[in-house]
């Protein structure tokens, strides 16, 4: 089976931006793009209304994937693009559509006046359950041209050196290599509980802690630098909030990469606090990579 890049669309400006981003990614990967629109059946009482009936509603919504695909083909003639409309619950349908994909791309809506972005319940549910990387793309600024080139900048990776995962690292390095750009790796840490006691004893271990953290980051990245010698790597280790550091650095990035640990328990899947904050406030597309 040929792998694909899948873009989930709903006709909104942010989903069109996501589809355009997905087309560029498909070209970089040399893969076809599948545009998927989910039609939610009309509730029973409305289905009986002649102007709002189920068949009328479905016929109207069929225009969304068709017109989106047509616009993408005009802008990206080198990419093989197919469209499909499926019915059901959007989160479940999109998660299922991504099972055989390399990547799933969705849109993120701006929250005017709040300095962030709205990741709806569908997006969060898909991110929490999909086992392929999911990329969230924000709508372009008002007045920006459709299909405008993706902003240049490094790929930004938030890395937990206590539990570095190969899937997350591999995705980030490969994305930087495809884009022929650098990779900026951020590692954040907090002072240990014994720090206050050391200060009380007249010893400030801050510099030593910072050196140890920086050396540990360098060690984690050593083998990856060898695997991807063409990728320039800028590694930064700093104290403080991982989410805050990533959100600040996202202003200059072309893509932010974070991980999501797969947890299969009685309470279902979850999105970690750092990933959740980055999804809502990063100023660049965010790729969430599931890992064990």
C-alpha cells in the first residue's frame, strides 16, 4: 500500500491552510496527498426538512473536498491529490483515515485578542489517539495570499533528555533535512530540591547543574549529528518552563516538533501539559509525534 499524507478539512480558512501545508509536505516527501472531509449526518428531525434534509446537506458538503482538491492541484501540479468524503464522528473518522498515512494535517483557529490558537475538541481527540504524527496548522494572517510560501526558519524540537525517544528525534531531523534548514533543539530543566539547602550551606551549585544538563543534551544528540551530517544543529539547555521556551522560540521556527507518550489506560489517551500549551500558543505549525 502506498503511504500518503492526509489532510482533514472542513471548509474553514484554517483547514485550507492546513491542506496547502500538507500539499507542500507531500511534495517534500514524494508522496500523494489525500484530502478527507467528514460529513456528519443531519439529526433526525432536520433530515425531514426538504431544504435541510440529509441528502441535500451531504450534496452541498461534497463541494468542500472537491473544490479544495481542485485549488490544491492548481497550486501544486506536481503532487498527486485525491479527495474523499466520509461520514461519522470527525475525530474517529480522521484517526481511522490516518492509520495507513505517514502524516495527518489539521487546522488551528486563531483566538482574536487572546494571543493564542483554538485547538478544538476534534483536534485534541485526534492528537490524543492517532499513532502517526499529527501536524496542526494555523490559518494565515488576514490579507495573506492563499498558498503563500511557508515562512523560512529552523525546525524547532522540544526534547526531554530524561526520556529521549527515537521517533521524535528522527522526525525532527528528517524534517530539517527535507527543508534544507537547521534544527534547533531546546531542553529545559528545573533546579533540584536540594538547591535551597546548598545555598543555605553557602554553596551555589547552579553553574555545575547547568553544565551537567548541557553535557547530557550534547550526549543525546551526538549520534544523531552523525546520522544527519548535513543538518546544522543548534542545541540550547536552559532553566525554566519548557512550554514557555518553546512558545517563545516558535516565533522564528518553520515547524515545532513535540512528543506525546502513548498511554493506553482506563482513562484513555492524553496530551501532556507542555504539548497542550505549545499547541495552543505556538506561532508555527506544530507536529505532535506519538511514541511509546
